[in-house]
C-alpha cells in the first residue's frame, strides 16, 4: 500500500490543477459510490494494480500482503487521498458513516467482461481483525 495526499501542482487566480497521475499506463477507470457503513473488497489481485482517489466521504482501508503472517493494518482515507493497491495485497474497505465515493484507476484487467478476471475473494474479512487469521480463497463461480 502506498498513500499519497494529492496536492496542487499549479495555482493562479483562476484556480488550481492537481495531477493525480503523470505518465501512468491506466487501462480502466470507474466511479464507485457506496452507501454508509457497508463493506467492500475482501479480495486481492494477482496481476492488477489499483489506485483509489477519494472524492467524497471516508473509509477504512484494511490491507496486508498475501500469505504474510502479520495482522492486517488499517488506514483512514478521506476526500483528496490517493491509495495504491499493488498485486497480491489483500484489501477490504469499511465505508464511513456518511457514505463514500471514489474513482478507481486500474493497470490490468478490471472493467467490462474482465471485471472479476483477476479478482480472488477471501474470508474471513480483514476488517476489525486483531490477529493473523487463516484466510481462505472462495471458489470462482
């Protein structure tokens, strides 16, 4: 996981410009809107890298490297935050009390008919875990 607070690259009397990416190879972009207090994720990707740019609300981002013995870590993300999820990082999202909206940018398979092609769901959830669980991958449909 890499965290970045997006800052202005240019500012004048008309407003400002903040670069989210510069010279990145992105294959898919989607807007995800979530209702308050829901859970998302509980999966990992073997080959795909994702970046989430928070545009509204907040969320808890829970993560840990696949097959590691460490307990999951958590980072609170708010509007203006950017987080990178590399391949083989287990991740789960706990959406904040006012809901949430973010834009997800993907390098690799994720959109359209490939939406679940590189997604491997697991259980139990990372959210709230205080120890290293025995995670199991769910079978694909």
